[in-house]
C-alpha cells in the first residue's frame, strides 16, 4: 500500500505538514503545493526538519506554485523533485491512495 | 451583455466593460465611444494608451487622482488636471476612459 | 492631527498571509487602494508569511491567477510611503531584502525625486509602530 500525502498549507501558519510527517508511514510520498511549497525552500526554520524527513519520504513540490510566489526553483532543498500539474496527476495514479492534509 | 463590432461579438459586463482584457482592439474603443455619442480624437487616445500601459505595468486601472497626477507628469500640466480630463471624458476620466481602453472598472469606483 | 479638510487618522494594514494560496493578500491590497483615496496616514506592515507577498520575480502564468505583485509597485502613486517589513520574519524564511521588490515613491515636493518606501524593521521597532496607530486592519 503506497500513499501520496499532499500538503497545501504553509508550515509557518498551520501544523498540517507537522501532522503529516508525524503520521505518514515511512516510504510514502509527500507533495507540497500552493502555500505548502514554502516548506520546500532552503534556509527556513523548517528546512532542517524536511531534510531529516527525506530519509523516510520522497518529497515533491509543485513548480507552478513555486514560480508564482517568486521563490525560485534554485532555492529548493536538494532532493525535492519538481512536478507540474501532469506530474501531480501521475503521482496520484501511481499511488494506491491520496491523503490530503488540509 | 455584448458589444458587436464588424460582425464580431465581444462579451461585456452589465456596464459595458469588456469581460476579457485580451479582446481589446482600437475599433472597440471607437465603437464604445460612438455608442456614447462621442468621437475619439488624438487627445482621447493619449489617455487611453496611457491607461493601457499603466495597466500592463501595474495590473490595475489607476484611481482618477492617480491618473490625473501621472498624466500631468507625462503629458504636461495643461493636461494633468480634472478640467481637461473631464472635458475629454465627461462620464469621468477613470471610468469612461478605462472602459474604452478595455480595462476593468478602477478599483474603488462605484 | 488635521490637514485642513478633516481629521487624519493613522491607518495600519497588517499582512500576515502568503499570496495566492488564500485571498487575504489580494483583498488587503484592494482595500488599501480604495482607502488611499481618503487622504489618511497609511502604513502597511508585512510580517510572518505576509513577507512572501513582496518577493520579486513572481510569475503566476502557470497557476492561471493574476500576478498582483506588480501592483505593490504602484503604491507610491497612491501616496503610500510607509511599508514596513519585519526583519525577523524574513530571516526565519531564509529571505533577505534582495529577495524583495523595490518599492519607491516620487516626492512631488522634491522635483519628483524617487525615494524608498519600503523599510526593514526589527520586531521591537514594529511593536512601537503598531502601537502608535489609530486604526489597525488585519489580513
């Protein structure tokens, strides 16, 4: 059973990502999109936490949401894969279930 | 609502503002003016073109006070005053000129 | 405070949300543009995720939303000359002043000289700025 977890809230504002990291099973995938992309950036208060979590999870980030916020794909934490909307659909179909952390 | 020009139909809101910014072309401004019983001259076009480039740069239609000041700076003090602009656009320079320019109604205009 | 025509109050708009994910940033901007017509003493504050509203290089084409970040650069035309960004909020997010758009206004009384309207302020200074306001609106 493989699960894609999606997080669309900023880690500075909500604890959705925190709950996701706490409850997701190792080996799951996590897609950060909308304001959730903030968690994918280098040098934030949360970068260390994400880098740690990368031992257990595959991280993806929605490229269009990164660009919209002017954050720059060159400033993403290394190892996070950038996807677009088609990539989102592919991820959803490749996994057995999708869990949205609203 | 819609505006018919040269056999083509363009969607507008209930006040006649174009629904899609990208539909705009000079003929539409002429057609809107004609419907208001006016004819556009060079002075009108100066303002309309100014509004379009302001929108392009800032993504807003400027408030009338901002428009007046900016026109004054760009085209000279004799044009940057309400009297001049209201003579060109008696329904209100921001409202009427923005409509002809294909922009949404200025923020804060009711 | 009087300006001869009426009472001028100090209005402060506090922006704490990232743009696009929620409607707060755009709503705040629209309210500010409308309120600017009333000749009040306006300050904008960007704190917490609100600092993301001012990043440069925003490109919204692929999310199909209007890029309203360009509108912040028109605030000077609306006589909004005091935009405060909290330094600590930038630091927590790995951002610096270089990641933000330049915001300027033209000083009519000084031959239209361009002057900065964006100020980085520390937390304690921001506390004082907010404490001096007559009306505070939160977004």
